[in-house]
C-alpha cells in the first residue's frame, strides 16, 4: 500500500510539473511537440501522442508524437475513428480515460506497427468546458504500467493541456488577426495612392501574397456588359500566363469568383478539392483553400479578388471581416484609377479639340505663310522653263534656284509635320529621356559638345510618346541654336509633386523681352523673318500637353532662355525577356545610355549580344540591330556595308522617333524593319518575336 501511495504521489508531482511547463507555451507547434516530450521525460513513458478531432468530429488525427515513430505516423496522416476499435476512439466517444494493462489482449487496442514495444496504454480525453477537442495517448513497454487511480492524476495534466491548447489557439488567432489587420492597412496605404490601373493591380497582388504569405492572389474586373470577370493581374508566372491567355470567369455560381460577384459576398472554400463552386485551374495545382472577396464601390460591383493557399483550411469566417477591409481599400483605389483614366480621356479629348481649334484659327496664317513659300518656287520654275526653252541655262544660277526650291520645300514639309504631328495618335510609354535628348540633338544637327546633361537617376524615365517628345525637345534645341546659344544645359529631376519630374532646357542665347515672350506661344509668330515658321514652341506645347504634362518659359533679353517641362515620371521595367528563336544579336551602336540599358536587360538571358561599330567585319547573328542615330559612324556607311555583306534582310533599324519618309526609304533599301527603340524587358521580348 505504501508503495502505491508513493507511486501516486510521484505521478501527481510529475503531472504538476508537466502541467506547469505545458501552460507556459503559446506557440501551437512547440506546445504539442514539447507536450509529448515532457510527458515521456517526466513520467518515463515509452511513447506519447496528441490527437485532435477533425472538423466533422469523425476522426481523431495525430498532431504530435514522440520521436521517429511519431514523425512517421504524422507524415502518413495517422488517424483513428471516434468510437472505433481504438483506445483513443473509445476515450473520446465515452469522454473518459481508458487503460489497457495488457494491450495484446485489450479488445479496443489498434495494433500499431510503428510502436511494436507497447504493452500498456492510457488514453485521456482533452476537454475544455463542454467541448471535447481530442485525446492524449501515453504508452509504456511494461505490461501493467498503469492503475485505475493513475487516471485521476494524469487527467489533471490532460485538463491543463486542453486549456493550454485553447489558450494557444486564442493567442494564434489574436496574432493572426493582428497580422491580417497590419497587412490590410499596408494594402490600403500602398495601393490607394497608385492611380495607374495596371501598376495598381500588379502591385496589389504582390503586396497581398507577400503580406499574407499566400500561394496566389489575383484581381478580376468586370467587363463592360457585367457578364464576365476578367483576370487583370495575377501573382507570379501562373498569373502572367493566365492574363496572357485572357482568363475570365462567368458571373454566376460556377466559380468562387463568379459566385462572389453574383451574391455580393465573400466566399470560402476550405477544401477546394471538394468545393462545388471551385474552378479547378491547371495553372494553380497546389491550391487547397480559396477565398473570394467582392470589390464593391458605391453599391456597384467592380470585380473580385481571389486569394489562395496551399494549406487545406487556411481561412476562417473571422478572416472575412479583416480581409474585406483590404478589399474595400482596393475597390476605392480601383475606382480612383478609373476616374483618373476617364479624366485623362476627357482631357485628351479637350486637348485634341483645342489643337484642332488652334489649327483652324491658324489656318489663315498657315495659308498665307505657305503662299509666301510657294510663290517664289512657282516664279523660279516659270523662269527656268523660259531659260530652258531659249537654251540660255546658267548652271550657277540653276544651282542657286534649286537650293532655294529645296529649302522652301523642306520648310513646308517641316510646317506640315509641326501642324499634323501634334494631333497624331499618342503612344505613351516609359522612355529613357537621355536617348530622346540624344536623338533630338542628332536630328537637328545640334553639337553634342554644346550640350551639358544632368539627369537624376530617379528621373531617368518619362511617360511620353518617344517620337512626339523627340520633336518637342528638338524644337527647343533648334530655337536655342537660332538664338545664338553657345551652350545648352539640360537637367532632369523629380519634383515634390508625386509622380512628376521636371525637365529644364536652359540656353545662353539672346533671350526674349516681355512682349516677345507673350507672343511666343502663338503659331507662326517669329522674330527671325519669313524664313522661320514660328511653330517650334506651339508644337512643343501641344506635345507636352497631350502627354499630360505642362510647359513653362522663362527668358530675359540678353541672358538666355529656360524652357521647363513638367511631365509624368516613368519607371524602369525589367520584366523577364522571352527571346524566342533569337540566340545571337549584333548591335551596331555607340556605348550610349540606350545601348547600355539594352545590354543590361539582356544580361541574364541566354541571348548572346555583340556590340560593335566596326564595319569591316560583322559578327554572326540571327538579328542585327542598328541605331538610326550613331555618332561614331555614318548610317549610310552602315547600311552600305550591311548590303554588301548581304545582311540587310536580318537588319532592324531602331530609333526613338519614327519618321514616315525615312521608314519608307529604309524599307526600300531592303532592311527587315524599322521600329521604335525598346526601353523595357517586355518591349524587347516584342522586338525579338
């Protein structure tokens, strides 16, 4: 009897120590693993394991087990039926402890090949209040290791464990809710300030996956008819592939997204393999849980967000409230971006109307100016015909007349470009301003030595149509040259206004007085005589305005002129390049800013790039790229050498500014194509198709 009392006292002390250690642990994984170790160490048992009831309360699933045997059973998904032929199943069904003193003869014991030395087992239910959440098994290699009175001592430890598990779950839920709220606030903070819809959606899916640690996220927007939800942005390669495929889901109950939008409520699929409304997607084979959140603004459905996890029961009903906060932030941001797009379109339409109005207003001056240019041509041609008829042609006089005709024709063509160019369709994109400036200077024969360039790396890219912007910058440089400037300083830097950069072009030319400055924006106004058309500044203003920018002029007589552009700031885009069948590229260009950018973007691809301006020998290449404006060698010489080598058919001429007449001539010379320079990974992929 004394031995039994001592033994019981020892068990009570060990139980108290185990309970004390267990109740101090809040991390769920550590709690369960430490529990089985503490039980075995304190009581000297062979094995211990903790089972939790599944959601249906039909099976007890092993969540922690001692040693290698425990790890193997967990990996195998070991579970026991409640009320079935097992100690654990019977303990849970009867809500009381069970003992098997001779497990070989115990009818309810399930013989386990992972635990061949077990000879005694005790199963203790885990009960919190009225709820049973699982059970603990403790096993010994001795045949009669447990007594009935041991149940009371060890049940105290089991009760403490049940409370600790509940506390751990509450702590985990609190931590999870806190993390979700922080992530929702991050989404709200970072996305509501983005007004470009594509950038907004792309950044949103990245933030969601990174903040919540999710497998996948995607944003769907409704089409104009409200019949389909179209994927506009998705996380990772899977997302890009689905966007490229035009992935869309019909609004209705056949998909999580469709049902979410149709019912205007969040949807959760805890086990997507069995969820009726889940759309099985081959791009996302590892999805095991999905939540769909409606994007609603002002009572109007805009689309929905899908967030997916590779864990089976990753989302709870409590998560909906927190994640809906994120969805509400996103809906506001999307609505704002739509409004900005609508305003931009309205602004563009107003600008187009203003341009046409300005053209109409200036038509009389234009006709008068063109008449002044064509009249000398007509008179000269008439005189030349008379001299030819009389056989009295003076070659020196003929050359002068032809030069005059050529100059007048060139000016008329230039006026046509200035008038018509401003109303051509815009193709805005992120362009490298240093390259635009270099092209503009080359086109206007502006000396590179006269240019001083200071570009802040944070302002390297501007959102504009590169052809139009080149024309505008060229006009300003030409005005500076005609004003006698010996030096022009171009500086580019970000402004305090979010998303806007400033481009200053400052010359040391003759400058303007106040009266001339007020007239400078008027079409066909010029202080330099009839040989100048006076369209440089007005045309530049139209180009900058159409690019959603603004232009300002500061000048003082005798002290030079500064023209300032305020334009949308662009960003570098280093998306992965898809080279297709192109393995080797020969780039004929100087080591300028664009060539360095091109080499940088190709660096991590399998494409071999050879850059050279040597025309004596050309490297083997699948594709030859030629910069239209090369400083070190004549383009005519380049094309001539390529023609002699029989390589024009694989040659593409790249330029920052497309000129239709020059494009036609290049194509007649046999080149493969003429196109604008790519400034991003995606544009290079398009070029290499």
